[in-house]
C-alpha cells in the first residue's frame, strides 16, 4: 500500500518527458496579453477579460502543420463561441442551463474524442459555457456581449497561431520529416532482435507522423520533403526485411503486426487465441496494408468522423458517462445547496474533466486524483490572489503568466497545470473583481470539485465497467464483416471501412480492454483470434484459400455475438465457433505470399 501512495505523491511533482513547449507557451501568453492590453488601453479592461474565453483556442494543435492547425483552432474557436452563447442565453434558468450544459458536455466530449482533437479536449468548451452563465447571471453582463467578445478572442488566437507559420509555413512538416529520417537511421543501424524493438516502433511512429504532417500541411506539394520521406521509407522497408529473416522469441504477450522485430516463434507461443501468427515476412506485408489504410484516411475530416463515431465505440461510451456524471453531480449539488446555484458550472466542468478524454479506467482514475489535488491547491492559490488583490496591469500580467505556465505544464504534469487553471478560471468568471468573501467562494468551489470528481469516478467504475467489452464486441463484429467482404473480393468505396481499418480499431479497443485487466475475458480472447486471422489474410498470397473461406466468414458475420455484459469467466458457443474458424483459417493459409491491394 505504501508503494502506490508514494508513487502517486511522486507523480504529483514529477515532470513527464515532453516535446519543447516554449514557443506554444509564448503564443498562449502573447494572445492573452494582446486581448487584455488593447481594451485596457482603450479604457475597457472588462471587455478584455471577456475575450479570454476565446483565447483558449490557442492551446489546441499548437505544433500541428498548417492545414490541420488552421481547421482545428478555427473549429475550437467556433465551439467556444457556441458554448459561451449557450451559457449566456440560459443564465436566467437553472434547469435550462443544467440540461443544455449536460448535452453540451456529452456532445463535445464525443466529438473531440472521435476527431482526435487532442488535449485539452472538450474541457474548455464546457468550462467557458459555465463562465458565461456566471458572468450573465451573477455579474449582469449583457448576454450577447459574452459570445461576441469570445469571438474576438478566438480570432486573435487563430491569428497568432497562424502568424507563427508565416516566416516558414512548412516548418512542422520539415520537423516531422527530419524526425522520421533520424528515427529510421537509428533503426537501420541496429541489428534485428529484441533490443531493436523500441527503435522499430519509434521509426514506424515517426514515419506515420511525417506522412500525416505532409498530408495536413501546405496545400501545394513539397517535392524535396516527399523525396526525403520516400528515402526513409525505403531504408525502413529494407531494415524490416532483414528483421523478417531473423525472428527471435519474445517475452511480450501481445504480437505487434507493425513490428517484425517483435515477432515470436510460431512453434513456441501463439498467445491465448490458439491461432498461428503471421510469419515476420507476412507481418512486413501486413504493415504495408496498414500504411496504405493510414494514407487513405489522413487529412479527411469525413473519414475521421466515420471511423471515430462507429457504434459502439469509445466516443459514445465516454459521451454517455459524461452525461450521467454531470447530471448526477447537478442533482447532488442541488440537493445539498438548494435550487439557487450560480456556480453550478464548476461541478459540471469537473465531472466532465475526469471522463472526457477516455482511456483505461485505472489511468483515468489516476488523472482524476491528480485533478482533485491540483484543484485543491489551485483554490488555495486563488485565495492568496484575493488577499493580494491585483488589479489593472498587475492583474493582466498575472493572467498572462498563468496562461504561459499552464501551456508549459499541461503535457508534463496535468495536476500542476490544473493548479494554475483553477485561479485563472475563477478570475475570469469573477470579471476580474476579487470577491468580497473569498472564503465562501473557495468553500463553494471545494464542495463542487469534490462532488464532481467523486461522482465521475463512481460513474467510471459503475457505468463504464463494461464499456470496453461492448466496444470490443462491436469492433469484432465489424472485422467479421470485413473478413467476409475481403474474402469475397468485394469492391469498396473510399468512405467504406476496410479490413485494415477494422483490424486497427479492434486492436485499439482490445488494448483498452486489456489495460482494464480483462485481457483473459471471452471478448478479448475472441478478438485476439480474429485479429490474428485478419493479419494472416492480409499477409498471404494464397488467395484461393482466402476465397474458399468467404461463406464461413459471411455466416459468422451475421451471427449475434454475445453481449459484453457477462461474467469474465463465462464462455459461449459463438465465441468457440469464431475461434475455431480463425484456427482453421490460420492453419490453411500460406503466410509466405504478399498482401492483396
């Protein structure tokens, strides 16, 4: 017991490795300084504070290539305008705000996760809606003024983040390609074996990131960068082919189809699936199929939505858990404090904060405790600020310093970042006026925080207990459908899922299930068998055997899979039938041939 507690306490003050964030922090600080200083010079510092809700858009996609940065920051800016409008125009009714805030938290959590927006996710969209609600309801701000000034702040955020690229619009692309070239060079210089696995993974991820950077960067082609990336791909393929000739036993339980260096002897260990694994040579061809699929979907908003909003999937389960947690938190707070709750937004924001980014339940619980401790420290810091009572330019400098430091810390230690986000949010929500009774404000926010976080954790471990089981079942069903279509040789449009994309999604959802401690469940075992069978079919030349298997896959694709709401140790005849077919397919397929395009 002492060791986990010590590790948790250590993690509160430990800075995790992170790419350099100084330029991102400078952009964030500069945006806030611009939005605060200009209205202050014009004699309206109150309007400057209203623009800060829009400047949060600068925190998103800060290092992304040009097109992705432009679209993401603009989209988040528009989302902030809508969310503040929702809060401002529902400020006259607690029930109306409560309902709309819950819906807003659900929709934004699901969309941000499906579109892979990345940190800080939907949190500021929910928080800024609550800030608008408080500004209009408690401080008498005109409802139209809040979203209008938010729009100005969002425009300033978009301008600052895009102006950074004016001297060198291809800088993110060039940096991504250079990183890929260096990672491939390190991998190519290694010898096949266990020690080269991290180098292989690093090279694979760097190549994928470079592909994405070029696809989402400038609208025009970059022949020099594309030539460098092509050379890196060839070096990577050559090194991978050497790995195919030297496969070593591995101690890892999972088999990584993208990493021939992590292959295991077929004769010694087939995992829990009892399905023969692809040879390392076939794994290399499977890797090319995955790379082709990734290139097909890069830069396509429609494709991201199609893949991300598949049902059942994590965005849906996260949205549902966020909705239940925020609604329960509201009911509990109203029961404790009565119907007049002008600070209702705080409990909503912190319920959503715990759940909105998804992931394994243990990791989310750990983050929730970080956020709880960080908020408590942040409330103490806000109390200190109220004692000092900064105003005018000193208040502006404080807000700029908080925004700058938050951006430095947000990926390195979220608990410390929340410590600073808390006083920043409270200063903005108060309109820059220090409360007459700060202890009462801190006490209210303390109650809101504890209720919001504890309810979210309870929902996570109750409602979300089987979410990953259901997601694995849904992805397994989709893979069975794609296996039938692949074996039958059906043509697909660019918007339809492929076997490669379905396998990728199943691998992701099954990894989350394993991270929750259910890697030995019937769902996980069947998913592993289906995954291996899918890898074998992608990596084989024996298309005649693949075609002969089409009727059986089509039959299994129409079979009702058992619900994920079962005991872990329970088995089922459908699971057995699927795994038996996977074993038959694995035994019949010759894994020595190239993948089908």
